[in-house]
C-alpha cells in the first residue's frame, strides 16, 4: 500500500510540474504594463504597496497599477515599464 501511495504522489507531482511549466511559458509571452489598468481590473499588487491583490485598483490608469499584456504591446496601449512607472511615482 505504501508503494502505491508513493507512486500516486510522484505521478501527481509530475503532472503538476508540467502544468506549472506551461503556465510559465505562457507568461513569458507577456509583460507587465503600468498605467493602463482600469479600476478593479489590475492583475496583482501595485508598486506603492497599498494592496497586494488583483482587482483592487481604485482608479483608472493609475501609474502604480498594472496588467499583463502581450510582449511589445505596452507602449502602443499607452503604458509604461516598471522603471518608468517608478520614476513617475517618485515625482
């Protein structure tokens, strides 16, 4: 019985690892784009640390809020890189 549990656990871990690798590959085709998120539509924590969850942006296009966009499309959408957003927040 112990061998069966060990094999089941190993199989489950291998399958989970495959899913994680697929998700990471999909994320590599995207980039964070600051200043384009609408209220309640940000993807995760903001730069200034006032929240740490997706969907908590309170204003449209705040420079500290971000969304994932396809790589290379951020500037065309009017967004900023992480460095540009940090510089804007320091002003």
